[in-house]
């Protein structure tokens, strides 16, 4: 039996590796010609049976582009019948009234839509596809017309970080129930944009902007994603201001008050059946076509190490905010080649680190005086 705090609450499942876009940040480097290793319909249902044997998480059907899969709604309906809260993550380009009808019939609770800029120039550049922006807006309008609830995911790198505030405003204008600001993690095709990663200094300023925005936001649910040190920033700001506020939460959120929760309450399953801590963390804990999901979740060495905060290194290992932040394990793996290392895009120096460095300096001075 898994410890209660480590029961899966949210699983992203890449139901197909195929995609009709070619986005710069893509974790899977997907294309329409991606090798077809997708689960068969029966394998998909078997996986849902495996998952529901011990937990009842939100299950997000993603890709690639999941709407390219002809049996998507059969799989979604099966999950709904098994008691799961089923969601779909789409780029929006294939959304129609007919698709919305199928979503409702299958019991889809929420759809996530990608919007990476407030204008065609910004979004289409990020998505490497002319017309992608207009397609996203059409999808949002189609969802509204059919009363299908949706949230907006927005990914940011240097090329579009100037557009964050306006993208947030647009997400609100088009009727999204929530807006998640994703900070790019350089995996998959994302490795090619290492030079485009937002600097740690700008990163901090953006998180401070999000804090100010979140305090004032009354309609839209907002949450930074792949930005675990936001929860350190939020606590620091509340302490400085002597003010506390209670962030709103969403039923389909990955965890409202905690930073990196990979392998703790969330995970990712790719189209080959590989289980990973999250979709941006390409280290495999096991394969559900060879071992049960429960066995992988409860007993994989990788997942167990990620749950052992005392094993974290560098500033993360010494940080007083480790229980609310934890640092991005995927980013540490991509940049420092060690997923237990410190978060490389955090500017904060922990109290313990400062004390240790101060003692080292003092010891050096005393040694020099002898």
C-alpha cells in the first residue's frame, strides 16, 4: 500500500505520439510521422483497469495530438465509466462542434488548450505553424458555444516572455476556466532551445509578477507550472507584506500549494508505456506493458529517490523551502545531468547555505591571520 501522500492524483498519458504541429519546445519531438507505438484500444483499457485498481486520479489524454487517435473517445468513455475524471490536452487545431459533442458524450470534464502568445505573430512563431493562433481562438469559441469547459496552458521562452501579461489577459477574454503559465524545461526538441531559456533573473521577476496578479485575480484560476520556486516566492512575499491570501484551486489542478510534485502525486505515461516522473523528465521508472502501474508507482527506485528530500543536493538540499518547492527535478536533470541536484534556474540562496559560506569565509580569514 502506497503512503497516502504518494497516491497518484493526476496522470498525463500520451495516447499517441503523432502530432500535426512542430512546436519549438516539444518534449516528444512529435510529428505526423512519429513511429506508431501507441497502445491498442484493448491495451488502453487494460491500463485504465490497472490504474483504477488502487487509485482514482485525474487522467489527462495527451499527445502528440490526442484528437488524431480514432478511438480516443472510446478510451475516454471507458475511463469515465471506471470513475476517473477524464480530461483531454489538445492544441485546438482539430476542434469542431462534432468533436465537442463526442467529448461531452464521453464524459470529458476539462479540456486544456495551448495558447503561447497574444498575437498570431508570437503564437505561430512558437508553434512553427502559420494559422495556429486563429485555430486556437476558433477552438475556444467552439468550446464556449458547446459549453465545454477548458483551461489554457501557455509555454514561455525568451522569444515570447515579453508577451506573458497579454497572453494571460487573452486567456481570460476567450473564456478559459484557468490559466497555467508553463516555464519551459529543455527536454525533447526543447534541448535545441537551451539558449532561449528565460534567465534566472527574469524568471524571478516573472514569478513576482504572477504573485501580484494572482492576489488581484478573482475570476480566473491561475497557476505557474514547471516553476516550483513560485511557492517559495509566494511565501516570501506574504511574509514581507504581512498579508496572507488563499489561492483558489481547481479540481483538475496538479497541486495548488506545492512546487515540484513529480512522482509524488503526478506522473506521465508515454505512448510506448514508459512511466516517467513527469512529461518533461525523460528518465524511465518502468513500463506498464511489462509491469503493473501500481508496482512501478510504489516500488520504482527512481520514484522512491524523488520522494526522499534528504537526498537532494546543492542549494535545494539545504533550502528551508524544500517542502513547498523542491526545485524542478526535470530541469536539474536536463541542465546539470543529475535530477537530485539543485534547481539551476533559482536565484535564492538558503539560510543554511549563507551561514555555511559565511563560516567558510571567516575560517579563511582566521587562517590567513595566523
